[in-house]
C-alpha cells in the first residue's frame, strides 16, 4: 500500500510497530522475571526470603527499565519510548525517590552468618587459620575486652546423615576451642551449630556485637568463673552381682529370711524367694545411694563445681552406671582428683571412667 500521500501515515504506522514491539518485549521480560523469582524462591532459604526477594525484584525492575529504554531509543519513536517508561512506572517496577535502588553486590554482605565457636578473654582482631569446620578460616571479632571466635557461615545449620561427616565437624569445632584456649587462656565455649544471622537489615557482625554489648557483664562473670579451669567427665560404674554377693554375706535381714525359709515347708519356698529378691533389691538401692554420697563427697573435695548428669546405659551387660558427673577443675587440682578416682577404681565391684579436659560447656 502506498502511504506517501497520506499525511502522518508513516508516523502512525511506526507508532503501531513500536507498540507491538514494546508489547513483545514486555511479555518476554515479564516471563523471564517470573522465572527468576521462582528459581529464587526455590533456592533461597525461608528465613531470608523476606529480605532477599524485594532486593531481587528491585534489581530486576531496574534492569528491565534500562533495557526497555534502550530498545525504545533504538527501535521506537520518542513518544513510544515515553510510553514504555510510563508503563514501567505505573506497574510499580521502578524504585521511588525515597527508596534508592540497592544493588545485589552491595547487599551481598548481608546474606551470610557467623558460626560462633566461643568468646575469648582477649581484645584482639586476628586470624587463627583454616582450622574451622570444612577448613573455614577462623578469626576473631573484638568488642571491648572480649573477642568472638567465628567463621563466615551459610545461614542454614550444618546437617548430614553421614555420621563420619558429623563427627568430623564436631571434632573441628572442638579443635578450634582448644586452639583458642591455648592462645587466649580462657574462652567461653558454645555448642555445635550456633550461627548468628543478619536481622532487620543488619549484618551478622553487627548483630553479634550488639548481643555481646547486651550480655557483656554476664559474659565477663562467666569468664571469671571458668578462668584457670577445665571440665572433666567422671562416671562411676558398679557390678550388681558383686554388690549383691557382698550384701548377701553382710545383711542380717537376708540371713533371717533364709533361716525362716528353711524352717518352712516346700510350699512356702516360692513366697520366701519373692521376699528375698524384693529385700535384696531394696538393699542394693540403699547401698548404691549410700555409696553415691560417699563417692560424691570424696570427689567434691578436689573440684570447683559439680553438676550431676543423668546416668546412661552401658555396653557392658554386667555393669550399671552409678553416677555421671561434670566437674569444673582447676589446673592445680587435676592430679589430686585423678589420684582419688584411682582409689575408687580399685574398690571391689566399682570402676571409673575419667574423661577430659574439655572446654567448660556445662558451666557456662
């Protein structure tokens, strides 16, 4: 069709073509943006989506706006270019004047946490080397007279179904605390998988420092409590059959029941056996409680503080755990405690397991 004789026909046709192109470009960009957001929702942990996705949308929208302006300047007349810009703004895809755009690069530092090993009794900013979990670089963050011992960490906890891997992580955690105590003298230990996360647009380091500021006096008290001390585990076991034999030989009550049983007929034997077993159980329990108190007092003389933990089952069928203690022990009392436990271990029917030294987990 010859449009040469129709005034403005070329401009109108150009406007139609630019409008069609704009529509195609907008549709393609919309589909790509939706795909990116879907991938982000799948890839980003739930805990950071609320902050991450708005930033991602902002970056996408800014990129869309620039791309469309470039397409408009190259392929469309000026009025079509303005129409594209208007479409972007009215769709809410451009940042407002009071909300400057945040680039993903600038916000990137917000998206990691700090794995916290402990708090050292020192004010120093230093690196301890690649000794952390999965050979992460461990370093300190000082605040006043204390320093946090950390490595940069993902926000998700360390998880694995592989026991060997988990054991390796825990051993690495323990090793870092051992190095810290050797270097700084005293360190408050934290349990495995303590991760400080960004909060309210504050990076993890700022969150950590704010927490130390709030807990500063309490942390200093803990440092003073464990200074010059380590934690040891003390478990004492007994062999019920040996204890039973001793009770049987010594108990006047059991001797009396046996004499009565011999004087009765065979029909009463069952009832007397039941009575014997019941009396023996009570005697064993009573003897165990008395022995617990004796051992506890003997151990208490050599330690700064004791915590009584739950008893556990054992792999040895002939043994039962009598006591399970966590002991905070000064460096100069360790040998005396060891000597005391050796004497208990030599007592008939009893054995001792002595473990440590450990960071003072149970006392902080």
